[in-house]
C-alpha cells in the first residue's frame, strides 16, 4: 500500500519535469515573437524619423518598445521624438537614461560598436555635460570610422554624424570637412535620410555665409528647408542675411520677418534694409571710387557709411515725396550707396541696431 502514493508522486514529478522545457520554449517563443514584431514596427518608424516626421514616428517607436524590443538606438530616437513632439526636454532625457546602458551593452558585443551607437552615446553624455565620457565615444567613432580602413564607404549620414562629433570635441576644421563631405555624398546618391541631408546643408550654408559666399549659402539654406521645412537649424536671421547678400531682397524680407528669436530686432532692421535695397536695385559691389566694398577696412567702411547717410538724409530733406511714390532721382542715387554700404556693414557684423542708434541713422534704415 505504501508504494502506490510513492508511484503517483513520482509520476507527477516526472510530468512536471517534462513540462519545464516546454514552458521555457513557450516563453522563449513569445519573447522572440515580440522582438520580431518590434523589429517590424521599428522598420516602419525609422524612415519616418529620418524624414523628420516625428509625430508619426513616435507612436511606432513606442509600439516597438512595448512589443519587447530592447534596442539602444530605438530608445535614443524615441527620446528625440518625445521632445520634438512635446516640446519638453524631460521626456527625451528620461528615455535617453534608458537608452544609455543598452547602447553600452550593445557596443561591447562583437561588431556592435557602430558609428550610430557611438554617436548616440556621445550626444547623450554631451547633453548631461559628462565631458570625459562624451570625448571617449566621440574619439572612438572618429578613429574607428573616419580614420578607419574604408572612409570612402561612409554615407552622407555617416559624415554628418562625424561632423557633429568633431563639433563636440571642438575640432572646427575637421567638422567643416566632414559636413562638406556629407553634402557631397548626399549629392552623389540623391538618397539617404532627408533630415540628415537637410541638417548637413544647413551647417555647410552657415560656413559658406561666414566665407561671404552669399549666393551659395542662400541656395543651400533653401534646399535644406525644401527637404525638411521644420529644420530649426535653418535660422531665419542667417537665411535672411544670405539672401540679402545674394541680392534676393523680397525673399530676404520674408525670412527676416519670420525671425522670432533673440535676433528679432536685428532682423527687423534687416527686413527694412532689404526693402530699401529692393527699391534701388541693383546695388553696386564697389563704392563710388571703384573700391570693392568687401575690401574696405571696417573703420573706413564706417566713415563712408556715415557720409553716405548724411548725403541720403540731405537728399530726402530736399525732395518732397510720399510713401509709394517713385523715388526722386537724387534720393534714389544716395539711397543706393547708403543701402550698399549699410548692407556690407550688416553682413560683416550681423548687428545694426546699436550702431544705427549710436550714430543717429536708425530712421534712415527703418521704415
């Protein structure tokens, strides 16, 4: 009699032990199914993200994470989308806090130290002002990819990331070279993420603006906005300056008017100057003695500008006309020189209000 309960107990134990592998297989299958589903959702979200369609990408990224996909790049992009949609950095930082340990684990795996993961880690630590860690990941990415065995295989998106990494470690000439290679690579393929191409164009346009290559800078700003209209890196003030320097006055006026940032007051001056230049276009690129404006030393430029302002004021005082009337010939003559010299000063200094107020010529610029 005592053997029967023992046999039943052994039978139950055997069934339990045999069920363990099955249960484990079920759990593993569910996990793999969830990860596979998450990967599929991620595949739909990533193109939207790369096109700057953050509001559409955000719920898909969330679904991919909720499906069980553990991926550092996913969380980095999810955090970026949260701030882009909500307008608050807290959501981004919360999600990036989750992303960081995953990215660290992933780059420690064989072939896991991709440029994208190293870039994401450098940006996360830069945001936290953790400079040593930022430098570590930025340097690793630069050494491994830009100075690696096959830099010619890098895409426009890769070169943009390398440009940003050089920015983070304050290597300005190297960052310029990388951004320009990014624009060049995108131009050759006519593909890749629209947002990265737009961001690269905006960076190179700023560099061209600094070099006084105004028509080229204006065109690159234009293209950047065409690719990604919400690109906040195309600042209306700088775009307006490039358009003003390219003598595209109507468009310059509109871009200056769109400036709601801290440069808004300077943009108001810029818009009014563009209107005055438009009314007497084309402007000369040389002063009345034949000297190119761009070669005039700053102190001499200011002296000439003030003399031009004096002549312009005198012509306005002598001639009677109303807003909307054709400009009298004498007024147009002196307004042309005044606008050209003031424009040259503005392009160099990117500031006009203080100088105009100090010298008593603000009324000649403003409407």
